[in-house]
C-alpha cells in the first residue's frame, strides 16, 4: 500500500503532522524532518523519495538551498514547496530553483492533496515504460535515451538538469506539435500557474545553450512566435 515514500521538511509540528496524516490517506509512507539540516541530510541521503514536501523558511538551512542540493543530484525527485511568502518573486525563485509546484500558506488540505496527486501522476506517467515505444530517439546529431534519461549530440553527452531533460524529452516525443507555455507548465511542471510562464522561457534558453550548436539559431527546439515552442520534425538548418 505505502509504496510511495514522501519526505516532509517542515518546522511547524502541527502543520507537519497534518500533512503527514493526509499523505498517509493517499497511500504514502511519510518521514518528517523538523529543520533544514535534518531535511537536507535525509533528502540527499536517498534518491528513493517519491516526493519531497519542502517548507521555504526553515531553521539552519532554508528550503531553497535544500532544493538546489537535491537538484544537483543525478536522480530526479519531485518537490512541492510550501511558502508563507505571497510575493511573486519568491514563488518564481522557488520554481526556477527546481520546485515542481508551490503552495502559499495558509492553504486548504484539499488543495494540498490535489497538488500532491497531480505531481505523483505526472512523475509516474513519465517514468512508466512502454513496451511498444522505442527507448532511444534520434534526430540528426541528437540522441535521446528515454530509458537512462540522458541525451547526447554529436557523441558528446549533454549536461542537462532533470527539468531540462524532462522538457527536451516531452517535446522530442511529440515532434512537430506546437505547445504553448501554459501547456508546457501543465505537462512538464505539473502546474497550471500561468503567471509563471516566463519560467518556461528561462528553461528553454538554458536547454538551448546546452543543446543547440548555435543557440541564437536553434535547430531543435524552435519558437513558434505568438504560440509557443515545438521540436523540429527534422533539425532546422544543416546538421552534419
């Protein structure tokens, strides 16, 4: 039943206990860390977490630093960030640091449960192997290994973050189809906060800086002006 392991990093014991109860109702096994140092140690000790619920303001080590350290690891663990800061810059910073979604305190437990279920569904859908799919996809010089979650161009491995890889793989598995920023937020980030669509732009730019031979003239991830982005059916320009 409790195949999903969730780490809750929250210094308020009442909130932590409440979140733990609702996560258990969703079939999750829960561990609670009461401060940032404990949370960082547990979050980076294991890559087996199905989800980390992470408060932004923590004693000893703050949530942003924990998020950065988790994202520096090779494996991908989804993060739901909790914040008492209602300002847009703080929430954008959390998303751009690598959080999959955020909730601003105070929040309802119904909304919390819905966000958790949405993140877990998305991650499980992306990780579920399909026997009829080719697990390696090639486009010109670019090769994407969908099983190992790696990509290389002209034989050189690309140093992609987990989010950059998810973005590349999502687009590459649907070549030629145009996605708006809102659709990419929904499908790759698992959130529908259209206020933060510029988060997509910044990730696209970082992905292009690693993926494209000339990021100013992208061959693979192409802008469709006024709409969004698509992955080229064939690399734009001349690829050797």
